């Protein structure tokens, strides 16, 4: 995604855990557990994104579009491999780290299965970006090694420009498409936020980190501001697609 699509965060010098590397920060067992949860959730998210994009490629109207989605799916799988390898490197079993998040993420994808090519593009651009915004907010307060990895796997795989071009062209060709896709994007926003909240609520280490018990400066008030920034970024993406938020 483009930088203007991302939530705005003030640049401040890292403090506390954010100023440490993994070797130093992981001495805290609660912080270590939170990071394992975070990497597990991200790893399964990337694996599920790979599967979904490969499936969505079947809906592509042209061979060129099919190839583009296949390339994006490949990038998602490479991100999964990096997360899997990192979990192994720190002595964790990747499957065990991912398993707690399978039900929630699979449920989200079942509830938001696109009915056509355009809905699939909007989901890839809007739905996935909401989750990425959430993880970027958390990454700011992680140790330097984990933060670098998380930000690297959240890099845009090409969804942004491709989705915007195709969706805008479809709306130009038939303006009625815009209303349907706007409703779809609102549904994605609600489902994505609900899914994120459920995941955090079910994992004690993650929830503690978010409200300031492990990572520094992330109290309940800041959580509220975080979701406001995510919502603002969503509104900008909707505008880029030519849709009403």
C-alpha cells in the first residue's frame, strides 16, 4: 500500500522494550509469549492470504490478471516462510504458534468470501490493509529485531495499485458497481475489527501488551486512538478506490 494509506504515527525515539533487541527483551517471559503469539498470528495470516489469493485467481477475467494475483500469492508465501523460520530460530514450533489463530482467521475468511472478482480485489486491498495497520501499530512498541521483521512482512505485495486501477475502471464502466462495493467494504471493516478484537481478547499475553503491561505506552486511551487512526486510514483507502466510506 502507499504511505498515505497508513495510519499516521508521530516519530519518537524508541524507549523501553522498543529500544532493546530480541536477546534483551525476550528475557521477560510475558513479552516473549506475546511476541510468539504475534508471530504466530501473522504467520497464519500470511499462509491464509496465500491460499485465498491463489483461489481468487480463478475469478480473474484475463490471463494477465490471473498472473498478477499469482505473483501476489507467491509474495505472501515468502512472508509466511520468513515468519515460520523466525519462530524456529527462537526455539518455537511454528505450527503450535499458529494453531490458536486458525479458527478466528478461517472464520473471518468464511464470512467474507467474495462473490466475484471485484469483491476479491476490495477484500485484498481494504480488508488485509486493516489487519496490516493493526500490526504496524503494535510493531512500533516491539523490540528492534522483531519490529524489523514484522514491518518487512507487512510490505505491500502489489495489492494497492493493482486493486485501485481495476476497481476504478469497473466503476467508470458501470457506476452502479460503486454502491455494491462500498457496502462490501464497510462489512469488511466491521468484520476485520471484530476479528482483531477477538484474537487479542483470547490471548492474555497479547492483550496485556496492548494495554501497556508489557510494551511501553500502550494504555487503554492509546488503544482508542489507535483504532481511530486505523479507521482514518480505511477512509483514505475507500476514497482511493472511488468508494464512499
